[in-house]
């Protein structure tokens, strides 16, 4: 009997040790877990598509306007060059009219000596070369101006196309937000005094490089894209150092792709209450920081305190129903392009 009791006690101790081990291996504890934001996979996909489309259209529109400005400068410069040569071209035309081929031959035949004859031929040849060079430059200036004007017309069409694309994506965003009772214009979180972040690398045409989850996430055991890590590091460098979790395993959204971070308004955890006082002020400042630096960092959208910001629509109401994590009143959500 004593042996049986001893075995039962040993088994009980073993089970207790296993239970303790399981508790100790839960990463961070429940209080520090990445918040469950509650929005549906359909809504997340719709917001991602709308925000990406807006950002792409804005980038292409901006690039087209830059090219248009450069082309307009080319037109102005080419027309100025042609204008500067007008007097020389008019002189060539006048001389050709006055002399003509017959008079030119007569001038050569009337030479009093072979030396004068050769000298006149050389002068005519040099004059002809100079005239040809001036006329070639004159025609080239006009051709360059004409080509630039045609290119400007193409850029205007491109801009019309991108404005239409932006309008379409704005509408998609409004419909997606309306599905959860949001979408109306909101006051938003903007501050002119927000610090300026260091810009993330772009492609030569101004677009964002395609990136995957390749860098260790300092806030979890997962990974981040280089651009997301850059945004996280810039925010910390500018004083936003409160508790943050970026990568997490989910069925949808940007977190499992390493393209999103949740920045708690609280210093040490995700509190299951709406931020107030200093915590609310911190969240307001952080949301405004990401909006100001959206173009520098490659921000897709920001959600904070029942509002969402996207590149083409600004701040809109985000009226999901649920606890503080779902309506984003205890943390600022950042999604990256």
C-alpha cells in the first residue's frame, strides 16, 4: 500500500510540474498578447486593396506631374533656343534670296586670280557649313519642343487615368468601412509639430520595392519586412517607445506578413480599457506622427480610436463594434505597403 501511495504522489508531482512548465512557457502572458482586433478577413482584404490602390495611384499621379513639369521646362528651353537663332536663320534666308546660285557662280567666275578664286570657294564652303549647322540646330530645337508637347499630352492622359483609379479606390474604401458602420469624415489626428522620419528606400521611379518578411522582429519571435522595421525604428527614435507587438500568427491581415505593428497606448501592456489621459495623448501623437510621415515611410493605413487614415481619403470613422482592441482605443494599428 505504501508503494502504491508513493507512486500516486510521484504521478501527482509530475503532473504539477508539467502544468507549471506549460504556464511558464506561455510567451509574455495573456496580458501582453497581441490584441485581437476583431475585424473580418473580408474587411481587412477590402481595406488593404483600397489603401494600396490609393497609394499606387497617388504615387503614379505624382510621378506623372513631375515628368510633366520637366517636359514643360524642355518646351520652354527649346522654344527659347529657337527664338535666339531666328535672326541668324532670317539672315541665311535673306542672303540666299539676294545671291541665289547664279550670283554665287558669277562671283566665283569674276575672280581675278586663282588664289582669289580658291579663297572665295573656301569662304562659301565655310559659310555653307555654318548655315547648315544653324539650320540643323534650329530644326532640332523645334522638333524637341514638338516631341515634348506630345509627351505632355500623354502625361495629362496618365493623370486622368490615375485620378479615376484613385476615385474608384476611395469609393471601395468607403463601401468597406460602411459595412461596419463607418466611413464618414472624421476629425482625425494631425500635428504640424510631429517629427520628420528618415525616408525609407524607394525604387528609381519613386515606387516602393516589393518586400517580404525577411528580418527578425525585435518585438516578437516572428519577422518583418525591411520597410516595417524601418518605420518601427524611426518611431522609437522619435520617442514612441511604449509596448509594441508587430508580427503575430493570424488567419489574415498584415501582421503574419510582417507588415503591421500594434503600438499600445500604455507603457507596458495592452490594457483592456480605452486609453485616457496621458495614454490617449500618446496615441494621438503617434497616430499623427505616422500620418505626417506616411509618404516617407510607406504607410498603408493607420487605425486609432475608432478612426482610420488612408493615403487618399484622410481620416474616416471606423465603427467596428467590440472591446478596446476591436475599436482600437487601446492601441494604434499601423499597416505598411
